């Protein structure tokens, strides 16, 4: 097979694979989550395997056991408080919506239709769910099935990831194998550093926000801090949305209990806490944890997030940045091949 025919074969095969994955995207979520999980915890598996000389399968089982007990322990500490605070937030928001509906005539005419629409939306959804138990049963069954698919897929991603890469390299011609290996290593470095870094950034942001809100006497500080930190997974959009919704909930919940301030002062201080937390994350924690793993312009990150959300919803928003970084690396590799440059010179960059 000559070079041109071989290139055409791989291009067509890759296109058909991507088309198939897009068509079947509804079943991909547990596999994508499994791959993310494998990226995050693969170093821990390697640690048990190399330092303690455990078999890889035993190392995976040990990590599963550690994670299960950690989740159960943390769940026991946090779940009750999160449930209580979530219920409190729900009641506060519903009471505020009822207040707006009862006083809608005093609001500007331009926003009156919005108040009626959004205040009825949640009730409409509750009524629809209450019509039949079948949707609830279906969702529960789907969730259990996806969970077992996730556990099963994660096990094999962790166990056989090196075999997958090795088999992939076997189909690469000998003269290209060294450069393709360097390309895969670079993509792996970017993805693993980004995904593990995001976990650390979420936890650190939640701790900073919780400390600040607790000092100010904010009601339901734990839930607001965790949800705000998790929203930060979505680049830019998530952070802005978290600030707007978090500030709104804090204001309608009674503001800052430890200080007597007006609404505008409360909004200013809460936004200031969010801004300070983001500065600490962006300029102190993030450079240390992530470094320059992604190396994408902010406009590219914003476009990637919007495109990912449009194509695949929440999962697309979450994965947009690492996928964009991967495409950038592959594009650089393709340009080097077209221009007959040695890609191996780039791997240290």
C-alpha cells in the first residue's frame, strides 16, 4: 500500500469512526467518565504496582476499595448537611418566586412575562414527573446500568491502557512509530495534567469560597461553595453563572448574617469574595498545578466551550478544553509532517 493510499485509508477510517461515535453519543457518557477516571487515578495504580510490586489488577482493586471507603466517609460527613442546605435553598427560591408573582404588577412591564414563564416552569416539570412512575423507574434503571458500565469500563481502561496503545502502534509503519509515540505521550501528558488538575482546583476553590462565606455568615455556605466550584469546570461561562446565581441566592437568603449591610454592599462583598477566590486560583494554585498544560488562547477556550455544549450538552462543556488542546497538538503534528519538520523536536516544548 503506497503512502497516499494508506493516508486516505486512515483519514476515511477516522472520519467514519468519529461519525459513528457522534451518532451513538447517547451511550458514550459512562465510557467517557471511565476514561476520565482512568486518567486521574492511573498514577495511583502505577504507584502501587511499581513501589509495592503489586499486580496491576490488585492495585486497581485496592484503589477501588480506598475510593469506596473515602466516598462513604465523606458522604457521611457532608451528605446530611448538603441535603439540609439544598432543601433550604429550594424553599428560599420558591418563596421568592411566589413573592415576585404576588407583586408582579409592581415590576417593569418588560420583565413581567419572564416572571410568569419561569415561575410556572418548575411546577410544570413537577406535574409532568408526577403523572407516571414509569419515567422515574426508567431513569433509575438507566442510572444503575450506566454505573455498572462505568465500573466495568474503568477497570479495563486502568488494566489494559498500555496494551491499547501498544496495539495502536503496531498498525503504524516503523518509520512513523517514533513520532507517533511522542505525539501520544504529549497528548497523554496534557490530558492527565488537565483532568487531575481540575479536581484539585475544584476542591481548592470550594474550600476558599466556604471559608469566605462562613466568615461573612452566609446561610447554606457549604452547598453554595461546592456548586460554585463545580460550575467552574465549564470555562468562563460556568464561573460567571456561578457568581450570578450564587450572589442571588445569598442575597435572597438574608445576606451576610455577621454584618449589617444593604443589598448593594452585600452584592459587592459577595462578588469580591468570588473574584478574590478566582484570583487565588488563577495566579497561585492553577500555575502550580496545571502550568501551561493546555496553552490555548482564552477566545479559543470560549469558542470550544460553546461548541462543545452545543454538540454534547454538559459533557461537551466539560471536555471542550482538553479536546481542543488535543486537536491543537494533532494539528501541530500534521503541519510538521506536511512541512517535513521533525516533530520530535517539539515534544520537549
